[in-house]
């Protein structure tokens, strides 16, 4: 009984340290803003880099010898920055003032938008929850394969939109844009590590490697999602056909917003050129052989990216920083209102259902099923031969 508290402390201490140090971001942000009054943009970048390096050093010192997976330190630092993102969203909404005012004005002004606020809140809630879970699992040497793939694809989708938006914004990228590089490199490292790890089956296989009625229903929904992605992509590209034009002007006018950056339009292009092929490949994989490992991984990756894309799209059309003419269409126009929800639900929710099905209700790979059938046939033939020999001897 005496050893129990020590074991619990060893398991929880790194996670507790990450949360406690993360809360220090509140006074640090306030002091950072005061110092930014005296610094140019390159100085703001250097000071922010020094703060992150100092925070990382604190994590290393306080958790020395208690962390089994070094990825913990990345998740711990992201917990710190996730709390900062909550402050960033609150600053943009005018709820708080003085924490990141100068940084948003001179460091990354393109973030002061509905998309920037929504993504900041997403990072400070959904991603922050993922960081805490993965910090706990990694510090104890446990697997975080599924949640790691889901999160890494989601944040990489965010970074693609952010960096391209920064390049196309009115202000253009600045020195502080460099601070987003860790948000690209670390998720890539997590994704590579997760893909290299052999997954452990959660349950026994449910079918014989052939698509069930549920699989066929999901394939139908994935085809519908592909058509929705095509519609949204054509609308983003400025198609002159009636349906894409109607969707762009009536159902999702946010696709036309260009100030301070065309974030929604960039997301529409990503949907067309990346999500659309993903829907089709997953649908093909389910029909051919739903038990393949690469199919499960692709489904989880697609689910992470599309959930972030759908969540940010819904958030910006409802946010007050969006121009009134670009916000969600009123329920008075029923067809446009429900077209928006129908398209974005197909694009973001269907991949979640597919990923859950392939991850939590796995099936055997078809060639494994055939191999097992051959084994059973060989065994039955051997038994028949032995029984016939015994009869002859008798």
C-alpha cells in the first residue's frame, strides 16, 4: 500500500507539470505584450522563441527521469501555446485586452479575422484536450496512435490554410509567421511515429474481409461526400455553372471573402484537391477489402483533417467578425440554408463515422481469411486420411 501513491505520482506528475506551467502563459503573455512595445517584429520573434525555449527547459528539468517517450515535451509545450490561443481568440473578440494586442497587430495581423478567432478557440479547446491526453500517454510510454494521427492531420490542415492565407493576405507573412514552423514539423514527426507503430487490434474481427451492409451504406455516403466536395471546390474556383454559382452566392458566400485573407476559399481548394480523392480512395478500399491497415490509417487521417475543416467553416459563418453578407444564410432561404448544412455535414461527419467503423469494428484482411480457410481444409484432409488408415488397419 505504501508504494501506491508513489506510482500514481510518477504516472501523473509530467501531465500535472504541463498543466501548471501552461497556466503561466497568462502572466507571461501580459509581460510579453509590455516588452513588445519596445521591440520591432524581428525582436518579437526572438523574444517568443526564447520564451518557448525556456518553457521547454522547465519541462525537461521538472520531469527528468519520469518521461518514457520524448514526444511528451512537444505536447507539453503545445499545452502552453494552446492556452495562449484561448487568450488570442478572446483578444480578437474584444473580451480581454492587453495580453496579445501588439502581437496580433504587428506580428500576425492576418489572424485578426473570424477564421483566426475560430481556429484559436479550436486549438485552445479540442486540440488542448488532445495535447493533455497525449502528454499523459506519452509520458507513461503508452500508445496514442489513433488520436495522434487524427490530431496531426487536423493541425496540418490548419497550418496549410494559415500559411497560404498569410502569403495571400493584405499584410503578407512577417517575421512572426516563422513561429508556425513547429506546428508543421512536430505534427509531421508525430504522424510518422504513429504510422511506424504497429497497431493493436481493439476487438476480434467481425467479418470475413468482405464489405457488410454497413460498409456499403458508408460507401454510398462517401460518394455523396465526394459530390459535395466537388460542388464546394467548383464554387470556390468560380465555376459559371448554375449550381456552383448558386451555392457560392447563396449557400456559402464566405467563399468569396478575401479580407484579411481568403481562408475559406483556400479550405475549399484543399477540399477539392485533397479531400475529394481521399473520399474516393477510402470508398474503393472498403469495397475491395475493408480490413487493410493502410485503409484504417487513411480513414483516421481523413477524419481529422475534415473535422477541423468543417468545424472552422461552421464557426466562421457564425462569427461576428465575418461580414454580414458572408454569414450563414437566414432560415428564410430554406434551400440555401439546408444546402450549407448538408454539404458540410457530409464533408466532415461522414469521415468520422467511417473512421470509427474501421477502427473500432475491424475486419480481417481477405488474404488472411483465405489463408486460414486453406489451413482448415488441410487439417480436415489430414484427419480424413488418418481415419481412413485406421479403418484399413482394422
